[in-house]
C-alpha cells in the first residue's frame, strides 16, 4: 500500500523532536497539586504516524515510561491514537479532531474512573501548539456533574 501524507498527517510532524516537560497534576480531591518532570522523544513513523516516548519521575510511583501513538484516519476523518504508561494497565484509545486554527488537537478517550472503582470514565487530552518550541498538554475528566474538570497540565519545551 502506498500512503500519501495529508495535511492532517503533516500537522503531527510539528511534534517530532526532543522535548523536556514539566507537569502539575491533581492526584486526588484532597491532595495538593504535585509536580514532576522528564523528557520525551517524538519520532515519525512513515510520515503518517508519530510515536512519543516519555520518561520521568512521577509523584508516588518513581520513574515512569509513557508511550503515545498518533495518526490521522482519512476514512474516519479523525485523529486516532493510543497511550500507555508503566504506572497502569489500561490501554487508552484516542479519537479526536483539530480546531479551525490548527493549533489545538482534542483527543477523547475512556479510562479508569477516579470516582468509581472498576468503572470507566470519559477523559479528554488536549494538545495546544503555543510555538514551534512550546506545546501544552492538558488532561480533563468528565465529572458526575456533567462538566469537564482539568486535572493535569504539562508544558513541553523543545530541547535546543
């Protein structure tokens, strides 16, 4: 099969490179925000996929490794991807879209609920391109009240 990259695939190439990140996350309703940092290496796979491998210290779990894949599916007309982390056993599956200005990629998924043991909740990860050398990832969960609650912010800065 011969695949021609589309503009949606080309957008993902903005993420390729070596990055350092700083995260602030709420790890529970009665806990203060926690901060941690690390690095991420993003590489292109055939100009239509990217793979993001992160390493860093995580709050209570010590060193963590994360792996995200992102691509664009022309048949679904959506961005698609996955996320796994060494600190959990759940495979997160993404579907999402880019905003009109092509600065914000919103990825919807389901994962372990923070409020109900053994149940899945709705989550949203948002990647915002601030500049060629700065991007922000925010993570949100849909609360029982029907509103989205942001629980994590990660600032990524390209290593020079």
